[in-house]
C-alpha cells in the first residue's frame, strides 16, 4: 500500500505510541504487576492496532494481532494466569507485532515464518486456531448470516442490551451518553432508563452510580460491532447483549414501551440481507449471552452523576499525569527544525546589532543599549525554549532495549535482565534517533561478551541471571548514558593477544589496563574468530565509537575483573548549539569545543622539547604531551620552527590521552550555533562543523580528536605506543 | 542578432541563461539554477580544500562554499575587483556560490542554437562545458553545474 496515504501515516504513528504502551504494559506484567488495568492497557493497544490494520487490509497483522488479543483476553478474563512461560510468549508476540507493523510500514514482506512460529506459541495456550474464526477475521467480507447459530429465535438485527455502568465508568471519565449515541449510529435505538435503584437523597452517595439502561437495538451490525461500542467500558460495567428473542425474558425489558411483535416483523424482513459475521461465531452457539460481570451498583440521580463526572474528570487528569502522558501535540520535526534555524538566525543578527552598536561607541546606559540587552536576553530565552521543544525523554529508546536484551539472551543462551534508570532524561530528538544503533550494539555486546554463561555464573557465586544496567542523567550540560553489566569484565590478556594477532599493536607493546580496554574500539578488532549468533555482523565497537563521535559525543570504557564492564557515553544535549572557545589560527578565527579543553597555558620556552626537526613535545607538570600545530595541521601554514610565542590548549580525547594544540591566540569564549558544512560542501578532516559569528562571517568549529588523529596519520610514530596505535587506527579508518 | 534569434525561435524551445565573464571568457548557466546574485564578501578559508574553493560564506544562516570559476577552469585566481559578484546557484539540493568577474546579460537562446563542445582544449576546462553558442560577436560557454564541485565532495554532502 502506498505510503503517501495520510490516514495510513496516522495509523502508523498511532501504532508507535500503542506499541510503546504495549511494551510498557508487558514489562510491568513481567515484573509481576498483574493488576487488571495493566492487562487492559496491553489489550487495548493490541486491539487498536488490529482495528486499524483491518481498515487498511493488512491481513497478516490483523490475523496475528487477533490471536494475540485472544490470548490477552483469556488472561484478562482470569482464565489464565500470568505465569512465566505465558509472559514470555506475550513478550515474543509483542516483539513480533512490532516487527509486523514495521514491515507493513516500510512496505516490506513480513516474516511469515516468524508469524507462524509465534502463532504456534500462542496456540499452545489457546489450542489450534479455529478455521472459521480465522477466515472471518482476515477477510472482513460480508458473510451471509446463518441463523441456526443460536440467534434464531428473535430474528437477526434485534438485540436487547442491558447496560449497567459501575462507578468506575465515571471515575475514568467515560460518558454513557456517548456510548448510547454510538449505538444509535448502528441502527434504530430504543433506550429506557432504569432509575429504580436511586435511593433517597439522604442515602445518596454522590460518587456512586445508581442508573442503568435497557436498550433495544435494531441493527444490521453484528454482535461484535455492538460489543465494540462497549469496548472502552469493558470490565467497568455489567453488560448483557442478547438476541431479541431471549430478551423477552430479560427483566429489564418489562418496562420497555416497545412493540415486540411489530419489531420482529420488520427485522424478519431484513434477515436475508448479508450481515458482517461476528468474530466469535464459534463461541456464539454456546454463549449467546455475553456478560461481563463486575460489581454493579445502583445509580445516582442525574445531577449527582454530573457532579461525580466532573470530579472524575479531574481524577482522570491526575491519573493521566501520573502515567506520564501529558497533553501534547504532534508536530512535524521539520517545522521545529525550521524554527530552530530561524531562532539561530535571530541570535546571530542580534549579535551583529550588538557589534554595530559597540562600533558606534554609545554609552552603555543609553536607551538603545538597554533595549538591546533585553533583546539579547529574550532571544536567548526563545532559543532555549525552542531547544526544549526538540528535547524528548529517552524513555522510548530505553524501552526498545528490553527487547534487545531478551533477544540477545535467547540467542546466546544467557540469562539477562535490563534495569533502567533516568528514563525521563530529556535529550535532543536527533541525538536520540542517532543513538539507537550504537546503543543497540552496545547492549548486545554487553549480553554477548560481557555476561558469563548461566552455569559459570552460578559456579562463581553470582546470580544466574546477569544484569545490564542502562541509565541516563544530565551531567554538566551533557547527557551521560551508562551501559554496565555485572559480567566477567574485560579479559585483558585475551584482548591483548587478539590485538597482537591481528597486527593492531606490536607484539612487545607495553600497555596499561586502560589502553588495553581501548583496544576494543580499534577498527578490525572484532572479527570472525569470536563470531557468535549475535556478533559477526561486521559491526565492531569502532563503528559504535564513530557513531557516537559524529554526535559530538565521547565513549569511555572501564572494567573490573569479575565485577563487570561499563561504557560511559557522554553526549551533547543538543546538536544545535555548542559552548566553544574562539581562538585565532593563522589569521582565521576558529572554535574549539569547550568540552574537549582541559586547560590553556602559555608555557615558557624550556618546556618545549624538540623531537626532531618539526615535532615537539611539551612538558606539563612532569608528563610529556605531544604538540600539534593547528595552523599546520589544517594546511594554513607550514609548521612553526619556534612554538614559544603560541598559546597552548591542552585537550583530552576519549582515551584520556592529552594533546597540546598550538594556536596563535585566544579571543573569546561563547555559545555558537552549529551550522552544517556537509550540507553544501562536504566533510573536512579535523573540522566538526561551522558557525556564524556576530559580524556575519563563517568560522570553523574544530574537531580536536580527529585533528590529532589526522596528524598522527602523517606524523612519525616514534612517540611510543599510543601514537603507533593511533596511526594504525587512522590508517584503517 | 535579434533577427537571428527570432528566426530560430520557431525551431526549438528557448532556454533562459544568465551570462557572465570569468577569466576573460564568456559563460552562462541556466537561470533556473540561479537563486540570487550578490556582491563579493570575504570568504572563510577551508582547510584541505581544492584550490578553486575560496572558502565559505554565510548566506542567511547557511554555510555556502564559493568556487572561483577562473581557478576551476585552470587559470589564475580572479583579480579582486568591486565588480566581482557571486552567483548563488542550486545544484540538486546543494547551494554553492560561483565567483565571477561580472554578470553581463540574461539571454534567451533556442535549444537548437546550442552546439556540442568541440573535442579540443584542456581536459579540465572541457569537462565543465556542456555546450557552446554564438551570441553576436562572442562565443558563450554553457557550464555544467554538476561538474563544478568534484564528485567525492558532493557525495559527502
């Protein structure tokens, strides 16, 4: 089906939300929370997906979600209990449902084999799929109605419904009137209010419901269609739907001012018309009366009901907030980006104005100056607000990882659970999007390589099930994401021997523990010799590192034998602005991200030590730091013979190795708007992006790590192992 | 000249072209590719850039690379002058500026008047030229914008 279809797009967007809700419910369930609302929430999500899928003729999705839903229904009705094996099947089914939705969305062939396998699992609980059930469900074609199915007595199309809401219906903000109105759309409706249970005013509980309704519905719709009207109050009311023949026996109908005979005559005439068959055809003969027993209570007078409703609406709001689903609107990301761009422009122009004003040498107390001051505050505020629009909770991303852990555990035969923290941490949407792949890979790695096999864990006295901890937090203007396992830690001798074997380091290299750990990030480290079901996709940690670096992030690794390994990913809050130091290089102003800078100095001449004609090291408090002349590295000038009249900026990269950058001077420190160079030009080694200064000129934002890497590529690898490693790294990159 | 154009207009569709001078020669590009023409403003040099990329400028918030057409054609850099202009053009989704001596005309030329480039000359220059035609006394070269920036840089964009 064409993806240009607006309705379809909306459906898929809703599916996304529904799948998140479903996943959340399933997870709560797996954590032993089996209250009816949780199960209901999962059921509703699956049901809504099925409904939408039916409307768009996505047959496989409909078929699968139907069986899934049936299984959930059994659970909801209490005919099954949420045992571990059932929960597992539910989780797999949830995953598969997500896959089916994705496949349908991308217009890909869905994995029918997986569907069958999964249906097989479900059928273990439900028994085999009934063929009639399946057929009717998939095709959604009008099937002529067979009245021998137990609905014969009253004639098709006439249903007697007794609807008795509990107080919960109002508490959750449902409105019987809407339900009745919806019923009226199905056909001709005759409604009788039964207010007989309303007590005297003294005994009246204003929050209680004392009302019930008897409804006589004449319709061509199926039982199922009628039941769907009551979908959202399911479990919150006592509901009886009977073919009208039986209804005569129903006590509620005694008060009905309805001519039964005449009614029957009319409906009898319509019986030949094809009617969409009900889903539960097979079930119908045994149980023509559908009843959802929940505590039913007598009804309040209308005024009290209204008051109760108002109170309930407030309750509902509170409840929704607690669930984290605040009132929100969907906004196209493009629109937000446009706004971000325009606001960026605003900030630049305001800076231009400021500069122009300074050139006019007006006194700082002048009206113009104070006005401009206020303007700059406002524009900064607008900028922050706009950035906040782009920010999103990291929760959906984290939730996806539960599945990754499950799958990775199943594939490797390891037992693993995921614990998350800081899910509410807000990060720029673009960062979240681009983080998905590296994070997935790191989580898989943690299960696959980090955790020990269950029997080994038991042997050494650890819990059989390994724990992966995934947490996010804001830390000094950046987002810190930690992925930690409680596994064996990095096997350093093995890592080192692999690296030597692969020729990544010289055989006699003397490495510190941290340096060995960092070997994992070298391209070509992860290869076929350690292929398992999960790895061996040709994706190594170097790809993860590159992906994170391209986001302006850093990743560091730390590991303790037998206690586990943890990766710390540090990301910028936004990809739109950056705090930078403005420096001058060969007459060009350039920006160095503050986050990379450790310190700035103007060292005396004797601290520089020449290695050979052009290479220098700088002694900083007893350690030697390689010196990189930025101007020469960028090709703006030849290397300086004498570095002593330069300013030195010490930067630190992900491996905590330090480099001294030589620049001609420091001008300023400020927040700059990041502009893409790639969009109209292309990538430049050593340059992360560009920005526009107050005077309207473009300045480049340096990428210190790639600058250093680039130098060591052409540099002389005489400066110990670190440079030698980096050189290889760069050469293979 | 006018007559010649009118005669040939019956023969084919007309193309609107912006004609300009660079390196002492006359060139043109399709007017649909031109977004605006602006005066010279100093560009920020890019490291490791080909010699014909003089740098980038700020075009209302976008960072736009500037190509010195004269250098691109294998001649020396353009003589700095007040009349120099930058033609901001769009190639696919990419925006670039072309630094030229001066824009002199907008021409309407029938398709049939544009001849294929004869197989002579420097490889570098010829690969840029999509066709030529005569405009009065001058020979005007039609620039193939796609080839203005080297391929690998475009693919990185």
